[in-house]
C-alpha cells in the first residue's frame, strides 16, 4: 500500500531547524512542500536557500514549483555539509 503522504527526510542544519529527521507532507509541487515547511518551522526559512533537494533519489535542478511530488515519494533536504 502506498502512503498518501510525501516523506521529507532532513539532514544536518535542516534537521536542526525543523527539530526532526523526517516529516510528512501532502503531495504537490516541491515548491509548495518547501513553503509548507517554512510555515510550520520558521527557522527552516534561513536554511532553505542553501539546500539541495532529491526527489526519489534524483537531484532537482531548476524551479521547485515545477517539480511535482506524488504520494509515496521521498524528498531529501540536503544542506551543505562541512568536513574533510
């Protein structure tokens, strides 16, 4: 059975901003999902511009509002990672 939601996995600074490793959202455009995260977790607003995104393991390039994310999909939110 496919989930009716999108699983959003958050890493590093994105996880810290949201306070959770995974959250669920309703399907829609990636832009709408990210705007929803900003509304629910205001500290995510500062982190979002530095992030890259994967939808079902594929890198997103271009306008997030043009990327549709269906029910049962996974979005990974990846801020820049520090380290050597």
